[in-house]
C-alpha cells in the first residue's frame, strides 16, 4: 500500500549547522510533495513543496530535494536556529484531495 | 482574518458519549478537511468537503460523521466515543482543489476518551 516514512525519528543539531531531514515514499504515482513544520501544541505549517517534474526547490533557508529513482525526499535547513526546533512531516499527494503524511522527525537544536 | 478556528481545545469523554468538534474558516475556502493525529504519528484524513453540501470519506472515516451546510463551517461528529478515538483533531481548509500548499490548519482539538 501507499506509505510515507522517515528514517530518523529524532535529529539533534548544533545551532548554526545545517540540518537534513529525510523521507521515503512508496507510491510512484505521487506527483506532489510537501514539507510541514509542527510546533508543540500547534497545527502543521506549510514550509515548502515540490512537484515531481522537479528535483530541487529552494526557499528561504530551506531546500527540498526529490529523487524519484529511489523515492526519496529530503528537507535541508541552512544555519539551523532554535526556532527551527519542531517536528517535521513530509506528505505526498497522488490524488486530488488526499495527503499521506509520514510519521515525523523531531528536530532539536542545541544552543 | 481569523483563519481556521476550532473548538473546544480540549475535551474528555466517557466511552459511548457523543460530541461535535467545531471548525470554522473565514477565508471563503471551498475545501475543508478533518484529520486526526495520534501520538508520534502523522495526520490521517477522516473526511473532507469540496463545498457546501458535499462531503466524502477519507482514510479513516469509521466512527465519525460530518456535515457542510455552509462554506464556513465543517463540524465533525462522534456519535459513540471509543478509546481508539483518543487523538488530536485538526481541521484544515484550502481555496483550490490542488492548492494544498495553501492548506491552513486550525490549532487542533485534543480529545481523550476514557
């Protein structure tokens, strides 16, 4: 069946370092992917998205990489800050309404 | 705009009780969604609506019902609460069918069924 999963449940990084959060997906028909950030006690917040016709997309301090060959998605955060501490989810979309979420990676930023 | 609002923030139910989780958005979005999030997990879609009067099941609809009488409101109903429904519930809305990048989430309702 369809599934989206993450390799690392918790990632601890030093403030100022770069962070890389990984995600694997299994549905080759998925054509749209989103990264969300969820802070404690809040709903998910959109960070960045990418469509399957691209392999890289950059935002402000964030970059998403898509490798369709191995069905892998990653989120890179440059110069990680304490405010980046949160749980990060990848989600895939293969139909008009349905987002399938991964189980999340907790990012901890050490001062 | 207030965005997506949900009430209540917290609720404890006994097994077999019923309740309605309220969701309202003031952005005139056509598409609205209900998700549940179990501890340490991602979100799973319960129900969604593409406009007033139209609803459809998501991945995990059993034990829930919804209605969409207005564009603004999308309440989620639990008729016979069960411990398996202990979760955090998020409502979301978006303006277009493929506008998932503009999907706004509410703050969530934390429900415990004892």
